[in-house]
C-alpha cells in the first residue's frame, strides 16, 4: 500500500509581522513532528509566510512589493533548513515571489526532507481583480519517493476545471491546495474541491487560513469525492494518512464502483473537437494508455 501521512495546518499569520509569523510557523511544524511522528508532509495556507492581515485590515498598499522574495533566497533557505531539521516534506503555503523580470507571482513551494526545492508553482489563476500578482503559465507536479505524484494548486485555481484536470493528466494522485479565503464563497470552494476530486479521481487537500485571516473549513477529499475531514473556522490540524493506491483502484473500477471517466476519455477523447482549446482532441497520457477497458 502506498500511503502519504499528511498534516494540514489550518492556522493564521501574525498580521504584518514577518519574523513573528516565521517563528510561529516553525514552532507549529516542530510541534506537529513531535506530536505525530508518522507524518511525512506538512502543508499550510496560502501566503502564510507573507503575513497578510485580515481582509478589512490590510497593510500598506505596497505590502506585496515589500514582502516579495526571490527563489531561492533567504526565506527559502530557512524553509529548507527547517525541512532538514524536522525530516519533513514542507509545502509552506505560498509566498510573493519576485521573478527575474521584476514581476511578482503568488508562488507555492514544495521542499524535500533533504532541503531541496522539489517544486515551484506560480498561481495560474489569481483572484482578480482583487489579487495583483502576475499569473503563472504552467502547472506543476512533483514526486515523493515511495508514495506518489503530487500536484500543486493555489486557492482560486480550484475554481477552474482545467487546473486539476491538467494536474491529474500529468499524473498527480493528490492535489495540495493552499488557500486564503476570508469570504462567504468558501462554500463554493468546498463544492469545487469535491467536484475536482470526483471528476479527476484524485485526493484533494484544501487548507484554508483560520479565523481571523480566513474562514477555515479546510478539507480532505478522497478520489470518489467523499469528504474525509472538514475543519471548523478556528485553528485546527487535520491529520490523515492518504491511500494513494485508492486512486489506482477508483480509476480502474470506477467511483462508487461505477464511473470511469479517464477510461472513457482514453477510448473516445481523441475524436472530440475542443474549439476552446484550438480544436484538438484529448491526448491520453502514458499512465492512462493501459486503462482503456
């Protein structure tokens, strides 16, 4: 059985205090390791380490500019050192990244226990017109040896079906989705998390910020769209052992033992015209080519 033990920390930053937020994050990661030694990966909300404040208590207008970091750089060095110290995979939410061209992206990271940046993903669908970061232009997956392939998404990305469909096409079996939602559309995000899991037959871990930075309700959804866990509004930690072989089972035998959308796409998708994507049909990935029955 391929499993991945995860901890989704529904937490909040110290508003507009980068150093205090880092100390709080590092202490929470260490505490998670000590309390739950079987955990392999810790994921936290979007822009946690940027120390964003509550929605109606914004910092100065140039907060994004002031807190944007280079990758790699001093902040990622700290994250990498913490990963080595704790022996954990770390997905530290996302950060404001200043790219070489000067643009600022909302960027999620994955750091291995060896202290290497295993993945960097620039949010493709920023929450416009409110979010001012520049969109990324490609999706990202990474492999955890002995477990499986992980896809990264950030908050509003989940509202676009293309996001998780593409990540699943790239072989992702679990989607980690750091989120920062302080508004009442959180209910729709939970609908999307279940729909994305069910239609793509993947696990989805959507971890939102706790009150007052966000409205919480972090969730873990299995490949059949069934909610395994859902948090309340306050600070919580969701511990789960994700069965990645369940993805193989569900794709082979169907959600609820019935529905096999990937197999159907492999059989007929190539002949379907998709004008919104230039007219081309579906191209089956390598992992799917044996699942056409």
